[in-house]
C-alpha cells in the first residue's frame, strides 16, 4: 500500500462518516486507493487483502462491505440469487456479467434506453431498477 493510496482510502471513509479502522482502511485501499472503480465479491476482496499480508477475516470483509453499502460508498449488484458484487461506482448504470469468467463490468449507460417500467403494486414504490446484461463469448 502506498501512502497516497492509504490517504485516498482514509478520506473516502471519513467523507462517509466511517471511522477509519485498520481493517476498513486496508479494504478501502484495495477498493479505491488507485482512484479506479472496482467490481469485487467479498471472496475476491478477502483474497486480495490476504495477499497484502493483512489479517482480516472473511466475516469482517462481509461486515465491512455491508457498512460501505449502508454509507453509500459501494452498491451491491446481485447477479443470480446467490452471487453479489460490490461496485465502487454508485451512480446508476447498467452492467455486463461475463458468464464464462464470472466477472462484472460497467456497460455504457448512454446506450441504454428504458422507456417505461411497470407500475409498482399498491402500497409500494420503485426504489431502483438494476440492469445486468449477461454475456457469453461466441
């Protein structure tokens, strides 16, 4: 971890009102330290933090990602009922899911046109519309 990456991560956490604990800073550095957006699973982030030599449990990774979601720092993208990715780009945008590699990437938002969504049932409101476009190589 570079000092600049750690500072970026610490500012990211502080800006959301989260206390920059050692574990949070380590995970945040992996997520935003270089200024690039990431799509990670809890398991992939856990493997990356272990590679850094940090002592963080998988349960802590899950709990930290949940805290990051609640603070608005990342958004959860569910691909199939059991697989979740966490995206550091929190603006509304569609995703490509690559079935052959199990990876998620941003799709061009300017090319997506949703002209109408169904009315919400009585007593409910639409919170968001998630678009995941599944791809496979030819």
